[in-house]
């Protein structure tokens, strides 16, 4: 087995293993070959929805993703940009990072769509038929209405 650096662009370098299939080098997933901390760094590149999908890939990935406070903290802080009141309230109540993400993920998606103006020019309820909606509190509606007035 021989590892050779292969340059595919000016900034990317990959290691190519001659005979990798025969030596069994790539027969396992990366999480089996890397330290957990490195696997967490790789999983940090995923969004919350992709993390949940990756978690169902295999038991090892499930355990790494479910047990990593670092992964869920990052997702929670990203979600907090849109749902700061809700996330802050959950964290004050002592809920773990992952629980705060799961509780507020759909709200964050809907709120982000409303605030970005996705629903600014809706002319009928039929246009919203396939959209996901969640209950919004009065303060959230106030934010949305203010965003509409500012457009």
C-alpha cells in the first residue's frame, strides 16, 4: 500500500491509496478510524437536519452525535440568531443544548422564512398549502409585522 498526495486544485490536496480496496483501508467509515474529536469536527459542518439524518446512519455515528454537547451547542447558537427569546428561555430553564435545538428548530425555520420576506407577496391560502407552519406568539408576530413594514 502506498499513499501519494494528489493535487486537484490550487488549494486541495487528497491522499490517494493505491490498492485501497484490496488493503481494506476504505472499508470502514471515518468515525471508526479517527479520534472522536476529529469526527465531531467533521459533523460540525452539518446543519441540524443533516445531523439528525447522519445520526441514523449507524450506531457509532449516533453515539458521537447524540453525546456531543459541542455539536448541539453550535446548532443552538445558530438557531438563537432567529429564536433568541425561545432559546434563551430554554437554556435558562436548564434544558440541554440538543433539547433546545429540537424544541425550536421548526419555529426557527418558519420564523426565518417570514422575516426574510418569503411570505410577503402571498395572495391566497393555496400558496401556503404545502408550507410548514407552527404557532407563533404575539412577540414573534410583532417582529414579523415590523419586518414587513420595514420592507
